[in-house]
C-alpha cells in the first residue's frame, strides 16, 4: 500500500553546480492542470500507518478528487551516483570530490547514527569523537558553494517545516517515513523550509545532519533559509538560554572552538536559498510572500532570480543601503519572517493585502499577508499553492486562506506543547499530507527560552554578538 519517499540522493559538490532543475523564469503554463490537495492523508500513530480523509483531520477546504497512494520512483542510488560522477564537476577528480565532500559528509551521517540513542523523551547523544566531528563540519561548510536564491525543483518532493533542534523527529522521519519500505530507489527530492536550530536540545546534531545530507546528495536534498538561520537569532543566548544554537555549540566544544563551529554553520546558512518552486506551480518558502516594491515595475521574484542577489548576514535595514539593496533586503526579510494575516485583520490590510505583523514586531516592519495579496501573487506567477513553515500548528499542519496556503511544522512536542509533526508530499499534481501523531513524540519538553518579540530577539542577538562575527553588514558576498 505504501508510498515512496526517497533516501535522498544529493550531489552537492564543491563546484558551483546549480542544484536547480530548471532555470526558466516563472511563466504561466496555460496547458497545465492546476495542482490539487489530495483528499487522503497518511496518519502515523501507535496503531500503525493508515489513510484518513483530510476533512476528518483538518477542518478546512480541500479537494474532492481522490487518487491512489504515492508511487515509488525508478532510479536507484547507485544509478544516480554513477550519472553524477560522469556529468558533474569535470574539473575535479573523483578522489578530490571524495575527499572534499563525500567522505566528511558520510562520516557525519554514520557518526550521528552511531552516537544517537532514541530511547527517552528526546533521545540522547553519546559523542565519542567531537574533534573529527568538528573537522568534518568545517570541511563541508568551507567547500559547499552558495545556492541560487530561488530553486526550481521537479516533483516528487517531500517538504518538511521547522525542526528546531528536534533530532528525535528528524531521525524518526528520515528512518520511518523517508525510507518506508526501504525506498532507496525513489527519485523523490527532499526540501527543508528552514528553522533547523534553536529551542530544541540537539540543534548542532540537527544542523550537522542537514549539512551532511545537503553535501552528500545535492540534487536530492534542498535546504531553504529560515529566520533562525541568521546569526543574530541563532546566537541569542539571552533569549533561548540552553536552547540557543550558539550556547549548544560552546557546550559541546568549549567557548573558543564552539564559537568557531557556530561561525562555520552560519557560513553554510548564509548561502542557503530563500525559496523554491516545484513544477512551476507550488511556491515554497519559510515565512511569507514578498510585499510589492516601491518601484512597481520591479517584481520581487525577479530580484531573487538575479544571480547577483546578495548573501545577507542580517536583514534589518541599514542607513547606508542603496535602493537596490534596500529592496533586496525587504524581499528576503518578508520571506523568512512573514505570516498569513489572521482573519480578523483582513479588513485592516492595505491596498495590496499586507499589514503589520505586530505579534512578531511591534514596530510594524514585519508583514502579514492576506487574501488579496495571495490572489495577486498566485495569479501573477501562475502558482496554485503556497507551502510555508514558521508557525507551530497543533497537528503539524494547517490549511487556510481558502485552501491556498499550507503551513507545515515538522517538530512535535515543541517547547513542551503536545503538537504533532507533519510533512507534505508533492507528486502527480497533488499535495498529500503525512501526520505523525505518536504520543511518545508529542509529550516532550524543549529548551524554549524566554518570551520575546522577534524584533527584540534580533536586537538582543545583534548586540550580544557584535564582536563575535566580523563585518555583519549589508551583504557578505554575491552568489
């Protein structure tokens, strides 16, 4: 009965190979049928794995169409590895690529598997070789080139939302969902929507697993940037206390070495993509859609497609920003910080369908987006759905804004709550949902930290870390 999820083959090699599967600009495809939400979803709990109607689990709009369960792809890992070695990275020998990417990434994956014991509430790591662990992390972070700011992917794709240092769920999903029925022969991609660190107990190990998978299988694993992939957020010990990524790096390796590893990870985070488009119809992002720019002739997504789109180390405006940098910074900020507007805010939104996100930022710099903004964005680019993360949901999933916005959250038991986790599977013109409702996963506590607005978190992080990172200004480099 089962469905295909792949072991995820990536071929992220040292050179600037674009992991994007299509480089065409977004255009409307009149002949294409619109994507739909499958009426069936998979639910995993103590009784096993079964199908249920979406309407029985999520009380919102959904498609009435029904299709068969997900299918297994046709390519094996070995076939794809051989194809990669023949077609990619011609200027580097196999031995060089093996030394720079494959060996350290595989070492990390093996090491994490050997050191992790998922027996208690959060599982436990018994580290045995932190020196080699650090060396492999450094090697990968130094040798992985930045991706383009927006990725064009082909289905099938599994989409995961926030993880926040919850290695237990990441381990469970990778071993029991991604590899159900030993599906190492699936051609599916894996897309992460951001927020891999902070709050949970194992941010370092979670980030290392994603780093290694991205390096080892770059054409199968795709990683977006969330707001917690900025140093001013993941370095804020005063807010996240023991759950801070910066704190956990220092806790493992000591102050000096820990800060060095934390900087290495942030170098990797800096080069992550801001958004992905699947089959030219499904827009995937961490937070929200971008607001219109002051110059109405400029399209925000076209800015993202510029190969010279900057790698920002932080997103708050700078006095020295020129018009172009200011626009680019706003687009990036909207995409990692934005939220759908609550229904009660809809009448108060501006002419474009955007409003201030006062819950996250009392100054009003961060946006919410409503139905009017969604209508315009989808119509302009020919998209059918927006899949995003950034917000905890009770069952790990929410369908709202007239079933056009799907929020997915892949960390259960978040900060002591009893929420479930979920993933979205995109294939054959359908969005299919998988909920993990295991009681053992939901009843957990995490290192939540104290309560602050997002603007306060960023301000505190920037102040505390002003001496920890060099030159955190407008941009680090061009892609």
